[in-house]
C-alpha cells in the first residue's frame, strides 16, 4: 500500500497537531493553575485554524483538476468564514 505524498503530508500535520494538543493538556495538568491553563488554551486557538487552513489547501492542491472551481471556491469560502467567526468577539 502506498500513500500519496500530499495525503501523507496531511496525515503528518494532523499527527503533529494532535501531539501539540496532548502536550498542552499535560502542561495544564503539570502547572495545575487555571490562569496558566487559560493561556495555554488561548495559544492553541492559533494552532487549530492554521492546521485547518494548511491541510485544506494541501488537499485542494492535490485535487486540482478533479473538482470544479466552484466547489473549490465554496470550500475555501467556508474555511475562511470559520476562521473569521473564531476571531469575532
């Protein structure tokens, strides 16, 4: 079984992202402080959208020519709306 290089990139980014999340949970446990946990959690808010955008664009790059331009644009618009909604206070 061979994996496409772009698929492998997406998988590795997701594994790395999950490792960051688990490490953050262990740090919160280790510090045992609500303020520090809040700061760590806030830093994670930067990781999630970045991983979402990166993996989406890798996937779109790999699917270029196989999906319609309209579908690709709608997908990008949806992702951008998610990111924008996370930033609105």
